[in-house]
C-alpha cells in the first residue's frame, strides 16, 4: 500500500472494510449528496413546460402528462428491484448502471422528435430515482455511525436544491435553447455524477442468495397496474374499464407477490424485515408524507399562476412561480444540519414527529392565509422545512433496524411507498381541483375553495403521520 493510500485508512470498520480518513469521508458525502440534485432535476425540469411540450409534440395536454407519469412509474417500479440487485452485486455498481441508463434516456429524449420516442427516453430517465435510497445505503456501509445521520440529512437536503433550481431553470433553458436542451442538461448532470462516483469506494457488504426473478416480474406487473389506476384514474374515469381493470390487476398481483415472497428462499423483499416496528412506521409515514410533500408543490404552483380575475390568483408566469418556490428549497438545505443534530441528540423518531408536525402547521397556515405571493411562498417554505426533517429521519430509522445486507432493498421499498403517496396526491389533487372550477376569460381554473380543501387534506394527512410516528418502536 502506498503512503498516500495509507493516510486515508485509519481503522477497521464493523463491516469488515476500512474507515476512511475524515477528508475522504467528506468527499464521499459531497459526491453522493449530488444524487438528490440529479433525482430532483428529473422531475422538476419537465413539469413547468408540459403545456409547451403539448404544442411542440402535437399531443393533447392530457397525453403530454405521460412525460411525468412515465418517469414516476419507472422510478417506483425500478427502485426496489435496483435495491435488491445493489445488495447482491454492489451498491456503487448499481448506481453507475442507473446513471448510464438515465443518460441514455436523456439522449433519446433530446434527439426524439416524436412523442413516443420522448416518452421512451423519460422511461429510461426514471431509473435515476433509485439513486437516493441506494446512495443512503452505501453511506451506511462506508461511513462510521456517528457521521451517518448528518450525511443522510445532507443527501435529503440536496433534493431541495434540485427542486429549488429546477423549475426556474427549466423556464430559462427552454426560453433560450428549446426543449431538447432540458434533456441535454439532465444527461450532462448524470454523466458528471457518474464520473464523480468513481471516488466513492464500493461497499464491502453483500447479501447472500439469488435475485428473485419471479418476484420481480410479479411486483413489476402489480405496481405498474396499481400506480396506473391511481395516477390516471381521474383522466380515465374512476369507474372506467381501464381504471377498474388496472386496480383489480394490481390488487391480485400484490396479493400473489406477497404470498410468493413469504414462501421463496431468496425473496426480492424480505417482508419479515418490512414489518419490523421501526421499518413499518417509516414505511407508513413514507406514504403519508409522500402525499403531503407532493401536494404542496402541486397546489402552490397552480395557485400562483391563477389569473387575478379569479379574485385570488397572483397571475404569475411559470418561471416566476418557480422562483416563488425557491425559499422552500433553500430552507431544506439550511435545515439539513439541524435535522442531523436533532436526530443525533433526540433520535430519528423525534425528528420524524417534528417534521410531520411542521408540515401540518404549514398546510394549516396555507389554508387560513390569503392567496398572496408572500403567503403562499412562506407557507410552502414551512412545509418544505418539515419535509427536510422527515426525509432525514426515515432512512435512519430503516438503516438502524434493517439487517446490514438488506439496507438498499429496505430503503428502496421506502422510496417506492413514498412514490405511492406522491401518485395518490396527484390523483386526489386533480380530482378536487377539477370538481370545483370557475371560468375566467374563457379559461377554466379551480376555485379558491378547492385549494383550501386540499390544504386541510394535507394538514390532516401530515397529522396522521405525526400519530403514526408517535407509536412506540418496540411492541
């Protein structure tokens, strides 16, 4: 071993590897934290430009929404599969695979001039969603326990950076360079992260067994059907044949998958680990807080763009609405060290309760305050602050409770359930806003009462997460 290498190695870790010197640890945390930025960019770069994609690609606004749905579906389905493969074959290796697929998808979408080709590219970009849970698991394997909470909090905070810059950046890039530049930018970010990941050591932890191909197939079909029913039910009609068929297929598929996983020797997801009290609490909160997290951005951007003729809308442009949301992203970054300190001193359950409570307060304030830009921006920032605390706590609960060789899978399932909450929020939000509208200057927009209803729903869901998080960790 060279002298330069020896200065990086200071002790033997519990996993059988080595503990790296503090400088190397900080570099690893910095690189892995960029995963949050890349993941957030996959979502935020496209959302503000959906109406323009509809015109540019010659499809209806409803059809254009597949540019978001395709990525979310792929991410939700791929995350637990990638998590299991990461536990079996190596976490850094699977992160590099996901980034390679994401970059390829960015190129396909950027070069595609037909809507199906762009959607195909967005499907491939969805693999980036697995980066965060696998990256959190890799942190557990290469960092000493006393640094883990801070590192996880920082990774979660970088989601705020991506969300903070993504929407206004999308408007600027699209306005000057056109929509293909959005995908070139996304691909470039993924390529840079892939190169930087080479400084991160591979995890020495490996799970035993084989990859569960049958379980993977069953879960893929069941999740795809279930999430399609949830996310597209409002467009297809909740009693429509397509929605009902997908819903039934999803329920039957999940039932068959669960029974198979309990009987197979090497399950894709160890359901017995999933029902450990800390993991179960974190997973239930993931659904509830995934709902609350997404609903805030979904409603705020629409309320900010509502025309003044409605009597409540500020009438901001897409770019200005994105800028109004930036304080929330900034607050997520600022609160990352605080959430880590709170977790270290009081424990992850306290941090989770605090985060959910702050989200509930933010929604309540949004419901009672007027629809001015400062009020919407401030309440959305409060909700984002609660999100920062909650996102820092849930992975710590899981990594503390799950076996060392199942952390990527367990975090992947948690991320999947957060996506279920996100998809449900999208469906509920669309249904409520469509159910109470007013026509202004020939344009149909939601009423203020519809927004207020959703804010109280968000507060109730966040409060439910508080109650779940208050449950004792041991029976």
